[in-house]
C-alpha cells in the first residue's frame, strides 16, 4: 500500500507516516465505498488505449527519467531549458555591437543578460531524458560529404544513440514524453517527443536495415498513430501543428520511404487513415519527389574535393 496526502502548502503529494499507512492497510476494504469500478479487459477501449500508450514505460525507465522523488509538475525542468537559455544569451551577446550603436551601455547590456531567467542545473526537479542533439547529427571529424548527408539524414545519430540505449528505451521515452505534455502539461515533454520523432522518422539510410526498421521505425510510427487517436482536436491544433513540425517530418518520412523502395507503404496507408481525423492530407511519395527535384534543380548542394 502506498499512501499519500495532498499538502496545500507545498502543492504536492507527501507520504503519510507509517502508522497511518498501516491503519489504511488494515482497513483497506473501507475505501471501497468511496471508489468507482475500474473496468479492465479486452473489451474496454479506454484501458486498451492506455496500454498502447504506456506498454514500453517500465519502472526502470521511470526511475531514470523522472525526478528523484518520482513526481513532476508543469514547472519541472530539463536540459532543453538549458539549451534555450544558452541560445538567448548568445543572441544577446551577438547583438551587443548593434545595441551599443543605439546607446545601450555595456553595463545596461549586462543588466539585461543578468535579468534573463537561468535554468537551475543543480535542481533535482528535472527530467533526465536521453540527450538528443538533433542539429549535431553527424560523426566527429566528419567529411564534407558526411556533413551534408547526415545533417539532413539522422541515421548516424540514431545508430549512435542505439549504442547506449535500447530500442525499448527509445520507444518508452517517446511514450513517456507524450504523456508528460498531454497529461502533465509540461512542455519539456513535447520537445523530447519532437526530437525522437525527428530522429526516427528523419533517418533515411536505416530504412535499408530490416532490424532497425522492425525494432525502432515501425514501433515508433505505430505508437505515434496510437497517440494521435487519443489527441483532442484542440491539443493537435495548439501543440502538434505548432511550427508545422509534424507535417514536415511526416512528408520527409514518406519521401524517404518512397526513395528506399516503398517497403513501408502499408504503414503509411494506416497513417493516412489516422490523419484524416484531423483533415491532414499526406502527399504521395511521387509528388514529394517531384517537388524536391523542382526546389533543388541547379541549386542542389555540390560537394567539391579540395
């Protein structure tokens, strides 16, 4: 029996003392009159959906990712906030000469920088998601050709992460990150969710690797479809459609599948059926290929050996 009480002062659940826990344990049947029936089984749609959304979230993963006390709030942070703050400060420093020309002194600029909120890296109230630097998706000491290829194709980064994390870990974090934003209303979740989606569906080269396709690509795609099925329309409009990210990465995935031979066409057909719930139209691979060719043309990147 795990017994906790809501503390109005800290706005958190606190563990009750052992004496009260034992009393509840001894009188567990007394709770029945205040509880409702929780239906389980194959015929219960809500329970089945919840299983699909959480099937890869293990106790070990929760222990690794959640803050030490096992709880989080909308204010719980992550390393993604550190990245965002670093980017803001870098931009402010880059704008220093222009601001000086406008009469802003060095002391005033420093006060602006000091006023920016900083992430508390020492805080324990932080998610410990697997770091995914989606912009640095190429190997160390990469050649010009590798820089060009793997800046767009995330296959090298995916394989690199799979050296330290299992396929189950990646899928589990994808599920957990989705619930962190959908249920927990914490936007650190959507950032990690987007990065995993980009990492997996943005990897073109691995589509030729049957093992990775079967253990990572297809499970993540099917999980994504399960997540869409439970999304309220307003959540999709305000969160998932933001910056047009989901539409762009899905189109990139369809193009990658088309160029690799179309082995995942049945999965894409199921995806299109789900997208119809939100009036999303996913172009055919041939259409995307023609569009890509027209956009590149004579301006396509060239690799020159020096």
